[in-house]
C-alpha cells in the first residue's frame, strides 16, 4: 500500500477509537466529511483492503497489447530507424495504419532498448524574440551540410529560407556545397511564389558580404559606399534590407529548422528510395509542402507585407555575377578568357573604350546590363596574329686559307714530314717552327 493509503487507515482508526471526529479527520486528509464516512464504512466492511485502490495489480483495460508493441518495435528496426518518437508515430499512422500516441511510442522504444532517454544539456539562455507580425516582413536564410541520403552519397548542403512570421519554408534546394547559386535559387523560388520580402536575415558568410565591407573614417568622409558582394548587389537592386547576424541565436528560426529537417527529411527520403542528390531535388518541393502544412502557423496580422514583383523584372538578370569591362575596337570585350560582341546591333551608342557592366546568369549566359536593359552577347573568335617563318640554322662553313684565323702562321713554310718520336722531340719541333715564323 502507498503512504497515502496508510495515512487514511491511520486516520480512520483514530476516528473509530474516538480520538478524532469526522470533521477533524476530513480536515487532516483534505477531503469532505461525506468521504470520511464512506472510508469508515469500507474499513468496517472490508478492512484495510477496502482502503487500497481496486485496480492495483490489474492490467488497465486500455493498455496496448503485446503484439502491437512487438509490431511497432519491428517496424522501427526494419524501416524507420533513427526517427524520433513524434515522427515515428506519424509514420505509423500514415504508412502502417497504426494509431499510437507519441508517449506510447516513446515508452515502447525505451522498453525494448531501441532508444535512450536524451539528457538535455544546460545551454546559455537567450532572450526570445517575438515573431514578426506580418508574412513577408522578414526571411531567414541559411545552409547546412548533412548526410541527407545516409550512406548512399557523401554529405551535401541544403539551402533554405523560412518566413519569420509564419514559419513557412519559402524555398529550398540541395547543392554539393554552400554556394551563391544555392542561395540565389532559394530566393528566386520564394519571390516567384510569395513575393519580395522587406528584409532578409543571414550570417556573415562572404557570399553575403564583401571582405572589404568596413570603410575607414577617411573613406566615409569622402562619401564612398560600402562594397557589396554579388548576392548583396541583388538584394540592393530588389530593395531588400539585408541584415547580417553576428550569432546563430539571432536567426534561431532557421537554425531550429535544421534540427527538424535533419530528424525527419532523412527518413522521408529513405522511404522514397532516393539515392542521389538530383532525385532528392525532384522530391524536395513535395516534402517541403508537407512540412509547411504541419508546422506553419498563422501570422498575428492577416495583412501581407510582400512586395509584388513587377512583370518587367527578370530574376535571372538580377541574381548574377557582375563585373566591369572595357569595350575594345569593334565593340568587343574579353570575359573569362572568351571574346564577346553584341549578338544584335546595339540600339544604344557606345564610345570607344566605354566601361560597361557585364553580368553572367546562373545558367552561364553573358550579357551587358546598361540603363536597365540586357544587351545580349555572342562569342566571337579572336583574330590570330600571322606567324612569321623562323629562319633555319646556317650550315657550318670551313674558313678559307686567307682567313685571319689561318694567317697567324706562315702556311708556305714546308713542314717536317717526319713525326716526333718522343715528347722532347715534339717540343723541339714546335720551338723550331716558332723561330722560323719569327724570322
């Protein structure tokens, strides 16, 4: 019996012996007088067993059957390994037609030794920030590298942006690594579907900011503006306020999104039998729509803060690489080792040595951006300089007898026909020749 039940027996006995009244006993146990009378009657009729709970030692009628527990544990090991308790309960209902609560699933996995209770680390507390009131007021964007397809492929990066007011994932794409192209695709997805947000929250990666962003006091006094990265220039052209966070907690909405997707998306991709990043990108929109349906919330204000994208604005012309080039003779320019010229006669006049802005899209198209218009370019061949014929090497010539090299000695003097037999004879012969030449 429990200590509470033992206390009830002790108080009822005191009342029966006349040491306590019904009112005093009720006050001691914190129950009504009528309940005290019921306890006295049970004690008189059944003794101490009448005070004990009648369901003690009996299996509850609503308890799960053992075969259901075994089936759930078998499915977790075979198909849903690694999913958390909440996601596992959802998958059982969606794919196996088994309705189990999250707490029941957790107890089954703990009892079978398939999962261990997590020990929460004590982390540094941060002041929570209230969500923005309207959808489109703020997006948070980031990327994370993870083994999304487990052992099938190496880890690759998921780029995504989430709306702060609703928690809706507005765009997502897989890329081999964190890159400007991935962030540009995510922004294009979200803008085309929802509209242009008022502001964007990101980290301080060099994709988002220039390494020379900080200006000196002299530069600020001279009126110089901060240099922007290619992505930053796109944000400025769309009039999106770009905020760069100094800590991960500042953009906690997208950081918590990674915990959810790393826990759930891996299982979903495994169930679909996906084994490559290309296949994962095809299935990703449907999985993100499923995520938004379950986790997105309604904003505090029904008004939308999104700006409408004008019909004459092409996002492919905005999310580009931008560099300055000087036009050469014949309206040609060199870019990335290739010579380009206008694909069609330019409607605008360019002076010689004009400096123009060259943009390259995500698909590799190159064009000149001038006064809000895209002037298409085409590749042209650089004229090759004429190659001069190399002179062949001269044939060796034997000097004539009257050449200065041969006039050092008198060639008319008759040489001795006899060869010196000894080294001393050879020396004497050379000495005689020298004397003869001196005369």
